[in-house]
C-alpha cells in the first residue's frame, strides 16, 4: 500500500526530521558540525598525519569554486 500511494517517501522524510541518527560503529549520535568544530577535531586527533577530506564535486555550483577550494585547502593540518 505504501508504494501505491507513495506515502513511504513522506514517512521517510518525516522520520528523518523527527528521529535522531546514530553511528552504526560506535553508537554515538550524529549531529551537524561547523567547519571550525571539524578542523579542531582534525588538529587535535590527526596532527602530522596524512588524511583525505572528500566532498562531492556536485556540491559546488561552478567548477572554479571546486578549484579554488582545492588550492586554498590543499596543505598539511598544523596546530
């Protein structure tokens, strides 16, 4: 019945907004983070280690935005 009325799509959206997300591996709640919070975490836990930060290229409106982002942020994380 859910697929006939496509109500399952609406229920999925509703539960995504009302429910809390938890990590499958550690069980901690997943919360939105600011760039500053992420950088602080990386600087404290991964100092002088090689890491890769990945992002979908489709999230940038123009190709130039992606190029500028890579140029500005392609360096070592140092404290």
